[in-house]
């Protein structure tokens, strides 16, 4: 514990999942041949004019909505001027004065307590080209130039590195689920900067702020903040002062490293972008963007839990969007969600991982899945049966009944036949029967196992258990 | 009102524009840039209290573009105007990493 009060603000840049760039009709793509996704607008050629991609506006409206922001109806872009090879126009087009969203929040939960992380603003801007530094040269790839971004800025209201981590996890979940971004930090489609300062007393003004740029993962954000607070604390302990600065986190070094003492906001000489007139959002545009949002994680979690799924499994489902979407087909039915979830996260996931398939690429129709879950719930199918026929269920067009018949699965549900087997096992294992009568539960499991072995796993376990207990208690 | 900019102010602007200037140029810009600023400042004398903030030279609002991919340049064309290249990359003198 440090003796200082920590103040943290987070800025996140997120690349939007659109087909084309923000101001040009070049493809918005990742991992393609360098400089193959550009045109004269992205390259900043003189005389070119930007045009706004409708989908960028729609996606930004969705982002503002899921982050509980107010939405600004009249906006304009500004030019942020700076000379740097990543931006041949020598300015970045950004919403400096009229961010599309403002005054929002994201709710996180710490030790069962809810806390709102306040969002100062969300603004739209263009990404710059990607530069890689190799010895004495830098290599530029303009595929990223003009990719649409939103920047999400929190108020300085985050008090610990753990809160910062929880906020980013929640933000990523929300943006990913809303189809706003694929939020891959390793590919740079989500990038986080942390502003960190410390002060002695709550009544003091905020301390000198240091910004840690472009941290590569959420866990590193937590680490970077902890290192930076330690560094600032050590300096203040020694009575030393420091200037506002930009640093980066070196994960090999496990510390933050100075990049530069900050240029001030004025140095960017912002002025309105004269090539793009006012953007005016009608209620119709706003509402239709919001209406197109899919169901968000919190609502899914609530529904799953209300239908008997454990929190752990609900979270596992939500972490796998395709499975969660698939299960949502049954929200208005009386399907056994607990059994369905076990099936999806268990045998079906194992199959999908092994075959590198998506659930939507299988032959598991909604009718078939519902039939399967019911047959497992009422013990018509045992887990062993399922393992034998699952591949067929997922790969063939046939119904479950057809597959059961074809595979000759004779799930023994004939109680007379089972009764005989139960009696046989009881007579062969008198010691276990005595143990059971003396209250040893293990004996019951042992006897069950023997019966299942005798029937080669084809007996209905529920029925076996009922008959066995009945016979033992006679 | 002072009649020229300080040397620091001129050097700061030169640095933002990433240009090097000589001592002589520095002295002349202290005066010339100040004259330029004063001229621009006359705009502030206009009474614009009742005027809407016009950001573009016409009154219409922005129209939006459909999100469908259009024509792109062949990378060969892109690289034609660059003095130095490395593979398909444009090569420039190293800059301090922002990343």
C-alpha cells in the first residue's frame, strides 16, 4: 500500500469493424500486404476530399449508447496539426470539440460492490499509418491510415490498478458484443493509454500526470500503473519533482520508460476541418443504430442465471459469443438451460475445438439440439451414448432418432431386464450391500458401476439407480 | 504590445514545423511572424456575437457514404512517388517510436 492517493484515467482507442475506412472507400483490413489497401485520400494527396462513412457514424452511436453516454446531434471534425511521417497530410482529422458521446459510464464490480467508471467522452477520429522502426529507418504501411477509430476517455475517477483492469475487461466485453470492434489488443485494434498521478491528501490538487502510451495487454495495463505509481512515490518520497511526460511500458524491464516530455494541447493548433461540413444526426438515424444492437453481456448473464446456469458457466458461454448466440435461440422456450449449457461447453465445444469448426458450420439445427437436450435430461440418452453418436449428430442431416436407430443404441430402459441385472450384481457383492446398509455411500456408487459395466454402459442410469436403491432397501 | 516575438517563440514554432533556421532567419522571423499574427488578429475586431459558427464554406450538412469498398491503388503506384522503399514499405529516416 502506498501512502499516496492514486488517480488514474484511461484512454482507449478502438478500431471500428467497418468494411471501409472512415473518409475513403479503401478496404478496412488487417494483415494484408503492406500499402495494398490505400487510395489518394488515405495517402493525403493534395486536392482530395474526405467523405464520411455512414457505418462509422452508426457504430459510434452504438458505442455511445452501450457506454451510457449522451449523444451529440450536431458535430464537426477538427484538424489536429503535427508533422510526423505517420500522417502525410500533417494533420489528423478528429472530433476535438464536439465528441459524439459524453457523460457516460461503465459499471464494474469489485468484491461484490458496484462502481461506475465515468466516461468523459467518446470521439471519432482516423487512425494513422503504421510505422515499424528498423535501425536507422522507419517503414511505413498506409493500410492502417484512415481506419476508423473511436477514442474513449474516462474521467480521472479510477482509484486502483485493479479498477483499471476491470474497467478495460468490461469495456472490451461490451464493444466486442456490440459488434463495434474485434478488440484484439495483440493486433492493435484496441489500444490503451493510462494517465497516472498521485497526491498526499484528498484535499490536494491532482499531482503531476504521466501518460503511459500504448500498453499491449490488459494485464500489462495493471502492471504498468503499479510500476508508475511506485516510481512516482519514490520520487516524491525523496522530495524530488518531475514534469508532465509521456512514458511507455517495457514488459521485459517491468518498468515504465520515458518517451518525451509532453507537447501541450496548444501545439496541435486545432481548427475546424473545412472539408467536412456539420454532421447532423436525426432521431431516426440514432434510433435505428441503437435498435440494431445485439443483446449485451449483462442481460445474457442475467437470463442464463435465472434459467439455472451457474455464474461460472454463464461467463464461459459469454466468452464464446457464437455458443451464447446459439443458445439465445431458446430463450423463449422451456429448454433445460443447465443441461444445454453443459452440453455446449462440454462435448460440443470439445468437438468444435478438435475440428476447428464454428457451431453454425455443423448440422446441429435448433430442432435437433432441443431434441438432444431433452433426451439427455430425461435419461433417454446416457453420456456414453452421446459420446458415441455426437460426431454423427453434428455432421449428418439425420434426426437424433434416426441416428440412434442407425447406431443400434439400445439404451436399456426395460425395467424387467434391468431388475434381473441389479439382482445379479447384488447377489455377487454381499460385502458392498452390507457397507451400503452401514451408511457408506461409496458402496452404492460401486454397485452402480458394476451394473453399468455389465450392461456395457447402455443402461439408463436414472432407472438403474432407482431400481438399485429400491432393491437394497428391501 | 510588443513589436516582435521572442527567440524562444520562433524556435518553438520552427520546431513544431520540423524546420531548422539560421540565426539571421530567427531574427527576421521574430518581426515577420509578429506582423503576420497582428494581421490575423484584426479578425478579432469583427463583431460576430450573433453569427453562427461556420466551419465549411457552404451551408449544407454532411452527406454520408455507403460502407462499400471502392477502387484502391496498386501498391506499385503507391510506391512510385517515394524516394526510398523497402519491399512494399515506404522507407523514411527513423523517427522516435510513438508505439
